[in-house]
């Protein structure tokens, strides 16, 4: 058996990461996804840059890239999807169901076991296996009855971040449900290959995966609006996060800017202890709901 890597035990922030990567994710059906954007930046103030394959990213391609590059240099990877559903509010991920477990890692395995969608997709989990728990439109009833949130999402709302999306709302352009359950399949495939915070402890060496919400970094950069869709505003945000301006061949879309800003944002706060010790994060929440890195 491989020896477990040493972990940060005294509550300090890790200082060993040398690269910072942000992935703007997608839960769309199919095998290639133009909405996936991957950006990385090195330590210091170097500008973030997009990683663009010859064809649009697949989710399995991102997984392979993640595992391979994690061996090259200690990297902090941020994925923009919810790593688990809420459970603290109601005592269960899917109240009334007998099979789902009550901790994130086992739930990832549960989602992966039920889904046979291509390219780590998870639409069938929502549309077939547990349809009654998800809001797809007015025929499902009152939308407010489906809007359940995690502790970290309530914390984000409390600091003026705006109401976060929920993994039970599966309708509209801003929904995160399908992306999140597809992401849980990816996290299950990482088991034993890369630690995922806070379900796993923070390692003192090597790479680590965290959950991010790109809007957190847009707010940290001092921007009050929503999506960033211009080079000028992007570079203003990067400057506020201590980064040099991005060198882009074309005007970016909001998926690219989300990833670029988030990678620079990860670097900007990675050594700040308060983001590794959120006030409301308990051991129970860590193993069941997880936390969004950047919400203190």
C-alpha cells in the first residue's frame, strides 16, 4: 500500500502549491462541451492562461488531464460545481428514499453507480432515478419548495453574495444541478488519486481539489456585476487579484473569464488561513455537504 501523504494538522494554510487551476464545468448531455473552460496560473503574479484542446473538452478529458497534471507540480484545482447536496437542513440528501447514503464520498459512488450517461453525465439521475426531488418546471409544483441550500451557501448569502443556486433546481440557464451531479461522478473517479477538500484533510505536499464558485472571486476582485464578457473588465479583475493581464487571441466569453478570474483568485487566497477554517465548517458538514473554498 502507498503511504498516505502528510497533512496540515495545525490549522495553518498550505503554502506549497505552485500552480492554480480553475475549471468552469458543464452538465450538458453529449461528449464534447464548449461551455467547459480550463485556466491555470503559476505562483507569483504571472497571468492565467487557458488550456484549450484541439476539440472542445469532454468531462473524461478533464479527468484525465487533472490526474496527469497533478503529478507534475503541486496544484490547487478548483471545480465550479457543488460537491454534494444539502443535508443539514432536512437530514437527508433525498428525503424519503431508502438507498442514498449520508456522506459525500458514498453519495458520489451512489450517483456514479446509477448513471450510465455518456461522458460522466448525470441527467438520468435527475430525470429518471430521483425525478420527484428536482424542479423542471411549473408542473412540478411550487419552485420554492425545491430551493434547499447547504450551510456554505447560506454563509455566502449572508455576506451579500446573492442567493446561490441549488442542486435541486434543474431548469434555466443558471441551474447547476446537472453539472453538479456530473461532477460528483468525476469526484468518485478521483478516489485514491487526489484528495478533495474538506472531505479529505489538506495535504502538506502534492495536489488538492476544492469546490469553487466563480462569483466569489468576481466579488473579491471588486466587481459588483454578474458575468464578465470583455478583455477590459477581465484584466481589471485580474489586476485586483494581483495578476498580470491575460494575453488572449480573441475576446473571451463568460466561461473563459470565469475560469481565468477563478484561477488567479485561487492563487490570491490560497495562503490565507481563514479560507481553510470557515467559522461554520464542522466535521459533520465537511464529510456530508462540503464547502465552497473562498467563503469564510
